[in-house]
C-alpha cells in the first residue's frame, strides 16, 4: 500500500445484481475478505437477487458468510422494456444515499446488465473510481451497448480474453489501466469437476438419472427482438420434449420478455412434465457440477459459451444473444433457430459428446491478478479519465484546394475480357482499382457492375475521395446523350440497347456518363496525356480490337448516329481477311490482337512459329505476344505478318489524315509501340505532303479507358468558377 502512496486500507464496494454476476464477483469477494490488512469490503445487493420469483438469491451471498451492507429493491415488475428503464431510474434514485454513507474508494461492477449501468452511472457522477469486470467483450442484444457504456464510465478494467483487451484499447481506454486477468469464475471451475457430483445430479434431476444422460436448458429473452426470442423458446421446448431426455430448465432472467417466456413454459406444462425439472435458481457450486456432467447444455446464456467450455460439455447456442462471443469447439451455433427440426437436429449432433476443455476465458489464476491490480491503484492520482485517442489530421475539408484535390470519379471499363472499376482523382491518379472477369450474360454483367461500383463508392469514403459521378467506357456504338449502348462488338455478347445510366445512377445516386472506349481514350489524352492543349488530334487504340476517337476544335466528335471514329473498320483492302464486323479488309482484321493471334496460330499449326530461344508449354494458348517474340528473334514469317499489320494500320492513319487533318496522332494500347515506326513510314510514303508533318506518338497513359471514363465525369462536373 505504501508503494502507491495510499495511507489507509482500500475500501472496496462490490455491488451484485443477479445470480450470474455473483458467480463472477464471489471469487473476488473471497479474495478481498482474505486480506483484511489491505482491504475493507462492503457488499451491496440489488436487482433480481431480492425477488422471490427469481429465487431470492441474496441468500446464497449470506450462506457464503458475507455481510450484506445494503439491500436495495430496484426492480420494477412488468418484465417489459418500460420496466427495465424504470428499474434503472429507481436504482439511480436510491444509490446516491448508499454511496454517500459508504464512501468507497472503488466500486467493482460486473458485466452488461441494466442494473450495472445504474451502478456505474451513480459512481461516476459521485466521483467514485470504478473497476469494471468483463469489459471489451462482444455479444448480441442491448447488452453490448450497456457493456460498452459502462466501459466509458469505468476508470479501470479487468478483461477475460486477449480479444477483449484489444477491443478496450481500440475504444481508446488507457492501456495502463487494463488488466488481462481471465474470468474470476474459472478459478473455481477448473478445480470443481472432480468433486462429488452424483448427489447433486440426484437432487436436481432424480435418482434414476446418470451422468451425460441429461440436458441443462437456460434461455433468456433477447430484448432487441422479444417476439422472436419467445417463439424461439417455444421451439426449443418442443424440440426438448421430442428429444425425450431428462432436462433441467432454469427460469429466464428478469429482462423484458421473461414473463412471456414463463407463460410458454406453463402453457406446455413443463413444470409438471415427467422429463423436466423447472427451477428458479441452482447454487453456483451445484450448477457447476450439473453442467460439467451434462450430456448437453442448450440455450442462449453466456454461461454456455463461457464457463461450460472449461468442462468440454457440448453446448447448443441458440439465436443471436451471444453473437460475437469467443467460444471453444464444444459450442454449436444455431443462429436462425426458426424451426423445431433444426434445434432437434442440433441436439442429435451434440448430445453425449465430450470435447477438449477450453481455457479461452481463464487459467484459474484471475483473482490473485485482480487483487494485485487493486493494490496498485494510487488514490492520489487524478480521478479524471484519460482516453488514448489516435492522432487526427487537421480538418481541412472546407479548404478549396483540398476540395479540388479530393474530387474524384468512379470509372468503369467494360472490356472484352475484364470488367474494371477504379477511383480516379482530379489529377488522373488511379487511387484504387478493382478487376473481375466480365460475365457473359447481360444480367450477370449488370449485377457485377453495380456491386463493384457500390463497393468502390463505399471505399472512396475511407480514402477521403469525393465522388462526383460515374463514367463508363465500353466497346461498340453508344448514345452518350442517353447513356445507352446501342449495340456492342462480338467480344461483349448480349449487350445491345442497354440503358447503363439509369440502374447505376439509381443505385449510387450519382450522375452517370457512358461512351465508347475509343472516345474515352481520346478524352483521356485530352485531359491527362499528349492531347492536353491540342486543338485537333486523333487517338487510335491498338489492343484486342482497334478503336479510336477524334477531337476537333477541342471537342469530341460523335457523328449523327454516334458512329464517328470507328477507326478500326476503315477498309484498307477489298479482298483482305474477314473482320468481326462482317466486312473484309478492315484495319482490325490485320492489326488487332485477335488478328495477330489468328496468324500466330496458323504459323504454330504449321510448325513455323517457334525459333531458337522460344519455348511453349503444351497447355499454353498461342497469342499475339508469341508472334511478336518470334519476330524479334528473327522469324521472317512473323516479321512479315507484323509488317503487313503495321502497313494496314498506317494506311488507315493516312485515310484519317486526309479526312480530318489532325496535328497529332496518338497510338494507344498494348501494340502501339510495335506499330509506331511502321505507321510513320507509311505516312511518309503514302500521305499528301501537306499532312506528312503530323506528329505520331505513343501514349504514355497506363489506363486510357479508365482515365477517359473518369474524364467524362471530371470535365462535365467541374465546369464551375471559384
């Protein structure tokens, strides 16, 4: 005590509200009582301890030889939501007088009950230090909210698991005031199983019952869904009746809905059924023996997922009341316990099994740790809590430069193989990108677009990106005014007369723009690439297909029927190879990735593709990349095919130069670098002298389709003056 600057015994008030929290608090109370040189113990009893319907469980505190300083009748009967609120209010009215008389140095509060919230609130407002047992855990119902509220009021914390400790730290509690001790009840549980148990079983279940051949049932109402929890209890009882094993049923706790659950028990005659024993309370020492040797425990009590793991007894956890609790392998969860058959099947799976003992919640040494922790509390330290908040950036969200910097677009690229969605900033930075294989059917494709867009929009919030709208780049002919794909290429099946704007806009509540992928590539160059500031230029995409876009006097040309800039389908030979569009001799039939792959396969089938330095696995698919590699290694056949493809592309460019007379031609896509010199050569040989001075460059944009789709949004939504 001198070590901490305290010059008197630590006066500890332990307040207990019900049978469940007393089982956790009793080991601590025994420990405090055993060290009178360090501690003075005051016991306050309230809540359901003092109600006859719940077994008058204050008597077990007296039987444990504790002096009860104060008994407070705080439960307003009614067992509904209003009664719970009124009970908290009644406790708040009565507690100040008790605490003024006791003047404890510290109050120990357990768990997540509404009574405990009243205790913590009173102590906090009266500047009494609070030690909270079992903070940081996660479960279902209103208990979660109450537990975390008590955590915020408490000054010191004793938690049972490593996860709970991490949760408390995440809730900004001071790490120095958190003790990972384990559950105090485990100090008794781990040494209890080998005691005499047959007499206990006979007292509560009958002379003819054997170990592992009976069930313990303990089910409480779920206060956030009372109606469903009553129905679930009814199904549980029906399943237990059908299962036909001796069963000890404990009455539910005092929460809202418990009165209705008791009515269900009586309606089904459980109290008089030969297979059932219905009881209000079992002393904790005896209850331990009953669950330790049961064939199964069923219900939704925290005892099932916590304490019973110490014995490896099979447990069936019903519903959502304990959702989030850490459990051992002995627990079978039936989250949707909505049919009798489902519960009955769970009983058939679990009954009579034996699982390894679990020590998730304690190792049997919690109380010594807690007593040491109590002794370390320095009463001279300031009472005011300190929270360990993570660092927070300065709030600059209303700064105009910040607003402009964080403005972003959702960009969608609907390719022949992949569907890509990206968050693109005003500067053309791809903040985050999502890629999935493009489904084959219309319905699946649209569903995936919406799913990926919603995911990206949600992530944009975490990335501090202000999404202004959605831009969509797709192959085929598009009506950008209406956001409709009129008809697409054969690479994207079932994609004609499709309204993309409406479903995306409805799902995300954002404006949506849609355009052809070639046009989008041109827009990307105009905003982020070589076309920035250029009045007239043309972009040619050289990839799986051949596409492009034309910018004239800084504006994109769409044409009268939205068919402008279908540059891949400029015909350069009347008897050339067949194109996917149905015509012959198109640029795309010579120079696209599909065309090169077709020619590469022909060479490979004739054993004319591979040369020294090349190898292919049997299962490997021949691609355009193999043709390019073969040409680089001196394969004359491959060189000839690439030369023909480059010439066809060059002739198409010459036609473009003679038609729209741009000052710049930008080659984009994976094949651009392989074609640029061939295109320049054809221009010098075939073009009119007045257009030979045109610049031909390779795009330096990594994702022109995504950037172009983004520019649809960024250009149209930011035409404002600041």
